[in-house]
């Protein structure tokens, strides 16, 4: 496990992924080239049905483990 500290500001996002999705994300080369934010954003923007279809498609192609998959998006908003 690793930890980090910092300050969250309005407009920041935190994305939490379970291990099967996290492993999928880490196995893609676009993460090293700075594409992780876009890739995660695209996945997080899917509605429940499309997310489920995408996960099944990745499993069918043997690119994602058949394990629980969840993605939680948290956005920091201003008070008021």
C-alpha cells in the first residue's frame, strides 16, 4: 500500500477503482504517456449499462479478470 498527502481543491476529482479495474488500467501503455486521466474519465462517464457492457467486453477479450469491478468518482465542489 502507498499513501500520499496533499490538498484537494474545488474541481479536483478522486477516482477509486477495485483491483480488477486497477490492474486493467495499469496494464495499458497510455497510462505512462499521460493518457490515464482521459481513459479514467471516459470510463467514469459511462452510465451503469454501458459500464457493465464495457467490463463484459474486456473480460470476453481476456483483458480484464473476472472479478468484482467498481469505480467511484468523487468531485470536490465549492461550498454554497
